[in-house]
C-alpha cells in the first residue's frame, strides 16, 4: 500500500510512527493546509515522506500513491474521499465516515463504479479483544443490558466556554460528543449486536453542539446505553449484562484494553487478547492486506457495518436537532 495522508493534526502525529512499522505500507505523501505546510514538511523529513504539499490535485496525480487516508476534520471527509475515489485511489477514511448517510451511500457507489476499495478507520473492530468479546457473548446467556461510557474532558472545552470554537466543538464541522467519542461506543454495540430497532439521543447542548449525551439503543429483548462526554470525565468502563453473567470492558471503547468475564457463581476471569502494539496498528495491518489482495468480500463486510453505524448516527443527529 502506497499511502498518502491528508492532514497534520493529532491523529496524524499518532499514526505516523505506527505506519512506519507495518510491512507493506510506504508513506509517499502528506497533505496540509497552506497554513500548516511547514509542519507537513517537518513530518515529511522526520518520516522520510517524499511529497509534502497543500495542493490536493498534485498529490492525487502522484503515480506513487495508490491509497489516500483521510484524517481531516469530520465535515471534510466526504469531499476529499470522493475526489480521491474519482482519481482512482483507494480510500481509508477516519471515523465518522461522513456527515450524512446520503454522503456515505454516494461514496460507496463511486467506489463500486471505480472498482476501488473504501474503508472506515475504526480501531475497535480490528482489536483482538473485540474478537474475544464476540466469542464470549454466548456465555452470558440472554443479554439484558449494555452500557458503554466514553467520557473524557476535552482539552478544548475551556476555550469553547470562552467562545473559542475549535472544529471539535463546531456543529457545522461535525463537532460534538456523538461523532467524536460516542461513535466508538456505537461501533462497538453495532459490531456486536447489529442495528437496533429504535434510537433515541438525549444531548446536553451548548452553543448548538452536544458537549455530552446519552444514546439509547432499543434491541427489543435488551437495551443499550451509550454515553459520550467532552464536558466531564468518568472512569471508562463498559458492561454487557446477561442472565448468566456479565462482561466488563476495563477502559475506553476505542482500545478495549482488558476484559473481565464474570459468570454467575464463578470467579472473575481477566482476558486480554490485544497485541502489544498501538491501538491503530491492527486496523492498518488489516487495511494493508485488504488493499493488497483487493479483497472485495472483506470490503463489503466492513462497509455493511459502517452503513449500520451511519444509520444509527443519522437518526441520533436528527433527534438532536429537533429536541
């Protein structure tokens, strides 16, 4: 995979050293805004990236690039992913995939027409502990209650309170707790249980953005609650409760660092099937294999999952704007 990275933000700083360690991935280019071009050049020098530019057309014309990783603010995902697909590039897009379900469906249609691979970068679906959770679900018996909490006080929240609006808190740019932290909870629950029958979103709104909120997902026989917050913090623990036992995720739902399985009448068992690598390592290993092998079956399965998440997200956003 010959990769171009779009963006120079925190997620790019985090992923670059990870990508350099994965066999089969060569980082060929990095895109920034003109204002951040100096940082792009610094990153290019540090990670031996040939092209650093603020000209997207020149990046897409680079014959050494076959895949584009969209690591830009949420509201830019659709336009930049679409342009890359139309230029004949495979696309890996950061979560949340797009701002709307219609945008997502448009990208999938273009990818199919262009015979290109389109994937969403969402860490928890590729971790060893996600596989372990799925393998242990049946031991819990009938699922009754699921709770997920990803609450983390944002470093930008104090500035937001003063009226300084960063993209992470800008409703027009896809900011807010639902699309930032709660999206990991949604991916986890949908990845384990599929699409819910009904969705409700109760948000704490400030300056027209959800700084925290509770997403209720009704599966008929059981209920799931997903909590995401950027204006307060709590111990990060999620639980799946059944009539024969429970399973606790000890840590954030984007890393799934450790699992505690407690069956009725039995002692607790701690499980950790994650690798020792960075949380983004396993997803990019999977992406590299999918693209190298042009594995359309795996691509379709990943897109089917992302579609269900986008359907939940769209319902929640519509409720938020009308409450």
